[in-house]
């Protein structure tokens, strides 16, 4: 399943990114972030890490140092949509646990798991600056706050409703 | 009903009802943040024009006169920082805006990025002129992806309008700004770590010296300031340092954006003059505690700041009063916790954060946070022992004095203050004590 996404088209696009960043190894983090955005299931496959490293003249170990260090980068496939629930301080006093319980029940998975259809991944996150609308989660880059059971269901339905590409 | 006689005594921009002011927040929700025209119409770039009419040395003097202290957490005097940056020789110098905003409970820079992005780049441009820099970077956290995109648009139109580029406002001043994305690491908010990250590396702090001002990004002289700090700059030039410093107190000049959040009626970002009490902030601005509950404690300045019990909320919000009470203004976060929260459980969320965010470079922080986490877990599950108190204190001291960067140095401050103010809640969780009680 994964292999089909690693086609020539993807590598062409990655070339485009590397080119826009002038083949400069100082832009490794930026290039990895943008490449990851192109890849379904939000991760950097080994082939892509190797390719970017080669193109920039950065050793693979350094590429993986970066991928493993930053929370926004992953070396393992996640899901079509990644739900990140904040469990930092403000969301703690605003009882993120209630949100977690609804999410786990609705998706029938536990935190840290992926739904069997590969549609949703559920994970915790540190504060992402949405404390004024806490409790909050992010789905990919979209932030949702002031959550209650009703609202969470509506949000999930919206994402469930979209067709698989 | 008594007439509101105060109204006549209050200067421009002061709102009698809720005690907030609007200097740097004046454009919030009042204009299209992407529109240069609307920004100009609202008085934007007057500050830059005035600054460019003075010499760089005069600009620095004006910033010094304003009394502005860095709003990123460390409260270093901005004028002095600029003076030092200007004194470093070099043909190529850098100005960086720190928009990493990773401190839990903090979102005030997000408001600036979202509602008044031009003000940030205007402030950076004035800084570039003052210190002699030609290249600028805004490092915006990955979580604010949409604001990165908006900032790119804003920069492009400033460039087109002649407010950035090779000949700014026809004065020959040259300054370009690039947007760089963070990738989800709190420690990258620390100056030198942020620079490592812009250079494409994983985020681990650098040893200092050499200082950032001499050898920063790409080994070039570099000035780093916070988003809010840069946003104050155009205001200082627009209304004058003297006028700006009339707000606040003798040792805490001007206004501050606070991030008010938690179990509060009206969470949000507010601009206040320094000197209001925490009580005024909570009840007059924030509308009090949500759902009619009672206030239990606050955490000030983010996860790295101390806990304060409800009984102490008459402390004024100033650098000097905070310091005298073992508190820090820090990022400006004010997190409100009501009576339903257990202090020990809350401390777990603080500790989980530091355990996750420690970069692992130095032992006191990496191992200290691991041990503190284990101890807090014991308190949460009610299996702690009396020795755990001593261990916490010993480890916290080592972390405070021996950690390589601010993350490890400040990580235990919340826990220590929590034990100090709420000892009973910890004692209750000790196995043997509970049996006796
Ligand atoms: C672990 C750590 C995280 C930090 N995070 C931020 C941040 O997110 N934003 C910020 O402006 N400053 C942050 N700082 C403070 C910066 O190192 C630096 O002092 C600040 O950006 C300087 O700007 P200022 O003088 O305008 O405050 C952090 C410091 C440490 C030690
Ligand atoms: S104090 Fe913590 S975050 Fe800072 S260098 Fe040491 S391990 Fe890294
Ligand atoms: S603490 Fe949850 S978004 Fe800030």
C-alpha cells in the first residue's frame, strides 16, 4: 500500500522543494517538514530520508537525528488524519480526559493507536497555544477548541464523511 | 448609581470598564491583518518613518528610554540588548523574531501573529536599522502553520509596498525577512537552540560564549527578540518613549500582553498596564472563575513558573513585586485553577511536559526530569514515601544550578512552589501518613 505512494511524481515534488531551498543543507528541517506534508499518513519513509540526505550531502544518521528529535516529524506511518489531544496544563484543568474518553469511544481505539481502516491516529500532544479555547485538539493542522461531546461527534463525522482519495 | 467620574481621568486607549489598554493590541480584530492598506490607515509604519528620521544611536536611546524589557521570558532590557548588538562589528548581521511560543498556557504571540502581523515586521525593521542588520528571520512554531502562511503573504506585500527590501522607503535601508518553521520542540524557543534549528539541526542548546550577539545564526552577529517585544517597538516610536513609559510602574514600564486561561470565565489575550493586581486581572478582566467555583491556585509564566495559592492574589502584576514573591512574569501566562483541581494531579501535567521536552543533552535535566516524574507518579497513585520530599528537593537543586539551559533550570520551580504552598496535598498521598490519618 505504501509503496504506491512513493512514485516518481513524489520524488519530483521533493526535488522541487530541495530546489526551492537551494540545495542548502541548512534547510534540512524545512525540507523534511514540507516533504512529509506530501506523503499520505504523515511520515518520512526511509527512501525519502535517504534521498533527501543524499541530495543535501547530509549523512543519513543526521537526517534521522532530526526526524527523531522533532515531534512534528515521524519515521513511522501514522494515519490519514492525526488527532492530537493536548494534555498540558490548561487542558488539564479544563479536563482533557473527558475529551479523550469521547474520542476513544467514538473511534474505538486507545490513545496511541490507529483505527483499523488507517483513517485516524490518536495521540497526545504538548500545548499548541490554543489554551484560550481549551480543551483542544488538532486534526492535522486544523485546531478545534471548546470541545464537548456533541461538538467532537460533529467534527469526527465531517472527517469520516469525506471520501478516501 | 454612582456616576463613572473616572472616565475623564483616563487617557487614550484605556478602557475604564475592564482595565485593559490598547497600544499594541489596538488593531486586534479591527482590521484585515493581511492588508497593508488597512495597516497604514490605522497608523502603521509611522513608527518606522520616525525611527528612520533619527540615527541608529538615537533609535537605541529611545528604546532604552522606554524601559522596555524583553517579553519572551527573561525580561532582559531591550535597549541594552540592541546597544550591544549594534556595537558588534560585521558586514552581515541577523535579526531573528522568536515566535516559537511553546510555554504551556501561552498564546499571546499567536494573537499578534494572527491580528497584527505587520506590526511585528515593522518592529523588526526598526531593529535592523538600529543594529545594522540586513537579514531577518521569523521562527514560527509548526503548530501555527496557518500563521506562517499568513506571515509569508504579509512579508510579500510589505516588500511590494517598499517597507522591506533593498531600498526601504527610499532611504537605502536594506532588510529582508524569511519565515522559518519550527518542528514541535519547546526547547527550540531558547535562543541558541532556535538558531541550531534554523540551521537545520536537531534542537540542542549551544554553549555560551561565544554569545549569540557575536556568533549566532551561521556564525554571524545575531539579535533575537520575542514577537511581543518587536510589536512594542513601533508603538514606542509612534507615541514616544516617554508616553509609553507612563503606563506601568517605575520598574515595570509599559504594557504587557497576558494569556489568561484555565477555569476562567473569559479566557483570552489582554493588554494590561503593569501594576494591576492579580485579583483585578482575574475578576475584573477575566470575569472570575467559571461555573461559580472557587479559585484554588494560579500558575504564572507558564509551566516553568511557580504556583500561587488563591490567598495571595493581591500581588501587583509587576516584575518587582513578582520577584519579591518568588514569581516570574515569564511569557505572561496566567493559568487559573479552581477548587476541583488536585495540586498533585496538576503537577503531573507540568512534569509530563518537561519529561517530554527535555532535549537530553545534559544529565541534570534529562535524568532529573525522569526521576521527578517517577516521584510525582508515586504521589498521584498514593504510594509516595516521606523520603520523596528530600529527593525532590535535592534533585531540584541540582537541576536548577547544574542544567545546561533554562529548560532544566526552571523545570522544578512549579513543583517546589506547589510543595511549599500545598504541603497537605502531598502528605495525603504518602502511604504511611494516609494510614494514620
Ligand atoms: C526552554 C526555553 C524556551 C523558551 N521559549 C521561548 C519562546 O517560545 N519564545 C520567546 O520569545 N522566548 C523564549 N525563550 C527565551 C529566549 O531564549 C530569549 O530570551 C528571548 O527570545 C529573547 O527575546 P526578548 O529579549 O525579546 O525577551 C525560551 C527560553 C528557554 C530557556
Ligand atoms: S537543560 Fe534540558 S533542555 Fe537544556 S540542554 Fe540540558 S537536557 Fe537539554
Ligand atoms: S495547554 Fe492545551 S492548548 Fe495550551
